[in-house]
C-alpha cells in the first residue's frame, strides 16, 4: 500500500484514532442510529483534536516558542476546542517572561470580557500569571501598573511570591520613592515572605535614612536582625550618623543630687521595643542609675 502524496499534519494524524474507533465500532441498523454514530464520531474527533492541540501548546511553552504557543492556542479558541486554564496560564506567563507586555496584557484581560470572548468564559488567571505581570511591569519601571496587578491578586486571594514583592520594592527605590518602597516591603513582610535580599534591604534602609526617616530605617535594621539576616556594621553606622541625637534631660538641684546640664548623645539603632533611652543601658551610666535609685 503506497503512502500518501503529502504528509498529514499533526491534527489529521490525531484524528486517525477517531476514524479507527468509528470503523471498528458496531454499527446501528436504523438511519437514526447511523446518524447518532456519526455524531458521536464527530464529537470524539473534535475532543481528540482539542486535546492534541492543548498538548502542543504546552510543548511549545516548554520550548519557549512563543509564536507557536500563541498560534495553537488561538486555533483552540477559534475552533471552539474547549480552551482550558492550564494552556491559557502557560501562554500568558510565557509572553510576560519573554517581555511582550502588550500581548501578555491583551490575553490577560480577555477572560474578563465574556461578551467579546465567550470561548474563554471558563478560564481564569492564576497566581503565576499575576506574578509574571507584576515582575514585568516592575522591571520596566511601570510602578502603578505593577501595583494594580499586585492589588488584584490580593483581592482575588492569590498569593504573590518574594520575587514579585522585591521587584516592586526595587522599582520604587530606582524611582527615588523610599516611602513607597517601605510600604511594599511591609506588605511583603506581612505576607510571610522570608529570606529578603540583603543588598536590596540595605538600599532601602539607607534611602529611608537619607530622607530623614530614621525610625523606618531602624525598623528594618531590627526586622532583618530578627529574621537572622543582620545587615553589616556600615549600614548601622550610616543610619546612626543620620539619626537625631538623643537628648538626656538635665538634673536639677531640687531632685536631691548634684545638678548637671542636658546632654546630647548618639541614638541607639536596631533595638526595637526598647523602652529606656540608649544611654540607660550603657556601662558608663551604672553609677548614674544607682544614684537615681537611691534618690541622690
């Protein structure tokens, strides 16, 4: 038996399974039964073709072949082959990872427009889609866009990862917005993320100190130390040099001890929760503590 003059495409080869199944199925005798046989065979062929196209979409995504993945998924949608969330999420994530923001966002918004795209009514974006979109927008410096996707993910109950939060913090620091970066770093901490990038947090601490926000800088010094990621001594010295000086009250003669003028001393940083001033716990102040307790 001679072979075909032209090779069959992959979809046609997948359809041969349905032809074989239809050929070997016992046929019904009545015209109505034959029509039902034909309808079942056509439906089986359509499902087989859809499943094959979905596998090809995922295979193209694994090879990072964006054009083939998009083309095959468009075919699934146009021929009503029951597009599913797995293929949709894979295509959107690949587009975002390849830096194609326009097409990634266009596909991302289609499920939210059921009147225009009814074939995607049962498809929804997952956390991986939101993470990819947040990272891409943040790397491009489009902070409001990245924040919009991050807020949408949180509203949908989807969990972002450490990489997406750090991308927003980095974008805010590059845009000289340390307070905005501090807000997203706090959100990152509240989300339960661990093992922050120490270089990034060092930049955040110094940026906050540079904008006269030494208390927030002190907060992150303490937080990083509590997580076992203590920053280097240079960062502590940098914050201390920009921190307001602590004012030690003066001692008046009527308080029962020798009067002394008020003093100013460098602040103690990185000790959140400390209720006494920094000079209280210093060894040089032990004599002064004893005098206070004795009422002298």
